[in-house]
C-alpha cells in the first residue's frame, strides 16, 4: 500500500545521563548536517532512517524532533518545542571515533544538537493519558525468539542497518541481529522485538502514548492484524498532511480484525490509564545548523 509510511522509532538505547558534563560527553569525529530534499515520488521517501556502516553513521530525512527524542531516549510526544521541529527534516552523516560503541550514538547526537543547533532544554514531568500494554488473564500467547548471537556490534566490524525500506505492500524496519518490524497492508509482523519496542509501534495506531507494563523481558515473534480504520490511524500518525487515506471500513463494507481484537487473541491488551512521563522542554534551538 503506497500510502503506508513508517517513521523510524528508536532502535538503540542510550546509557547517557541527562545533564551529563559537556567535557565528558562522547562526540562524533566529524559530522555533515544539511536539510533533506523531499522527493516527488512518495516511495522514495520510505528509505528514511538510520544506517551504520562500520564507523560511518547516516540519518536520512528525519525531522529535528525525531533527532531530539532519539538522542534523549524519549517518545515523540514527550518533546515540547516549536511546531517546526516536526517539519524541518535533516540529513546527517557522521563518523564514529575509534573504539566507540553503537550505544554511544544517542549521546553523540546530544552533543551534535547542542553544537550545531545550539539546543538547550530542561526536563520536566507531566501526567499523560496513556495506554498500558499488559498481559491478559490467560497469559501471553506469543513466541519468545532470542536475537541472533553472531553479530559483532563493534565499529568497523559489521554493517548494521536500522532503517526503513518500502514497497507496494508497506514498510519494513530492520533493527539488526535478526530483529525487524514490518507494517504490511493489514498486519504488523514483528520478529525478535522487545515489548517496549512493540509498545512504541502500537502507539502509531492510537491517540495516546503506549507504555509497556507486561513485565515480559525477552524478544518475541508475533503477528498483529488490523483493519482499514487502523491503517488510517497509522497513516495519520506517520505521513505529512495531504497524504491520501484509504476509505473508512464502513465505506467499503469490508470486515477485518481490529488491532484490539488481534492483541486479545495474543493474550495482550491495551488499558487506558494515567501515568506521569518525562517531558523535554526546549528552551532554545536554531532552525538552521551552523556550517559544516
């Protein structure tokens, strides 16, 4: 389905501490930052995302707001700043310093945002209406599937794709070590994913954040069906204004398994709750980066 477009969500966790001393923070050796060029072909834009090739790291076509929530390991709605953060897209190509680990990339992105966009922010807390992803009374009916053990994550050792590829049937996010999430025409196919990552993926279908409260610690294979109304929600959350939408379920007279029913069949459910979440409040950020 040409209109399904998926925005990459965070695939690498950061161990960097918020407010870390600038003198101690890791930084990219060199980095090129330039505005993205939007293609007239919608399918050309689904290649956006993160690619790691040895010591080289490239981010393609992501909005500034995405870089911030990636760097600080928070969700999109936990970043409070000017509206243009969601529309200003940047391409960033950077080189990792010798001996750096992939887990340091978010902290390096923090340093880049401060240096090139003059970003300053502070942390606050706010209560949100959320969905809690929980296990049903009968227990989870999903298959645990460990990550592939034969991937060396050291820079210069292995090429790692953490990006989005697309085609007529939808879009696939490859996360490395055999893990992936595919958004097909009317189903989500997850392989070797954590429940936290699944919660982030499910949030694209609903009107509030999804928080993992399953207490399931492994990685899992599962397939979740959804209907045309769920597809509309997915497109509205991921695509720019004006993207064509499929007809509503009632307009075409088709039946289909809803997202909620499919989760229930897997022994999972989304429960409406209130929960406090961290918020990053942008104090200052430049729209144009300093020169390369």
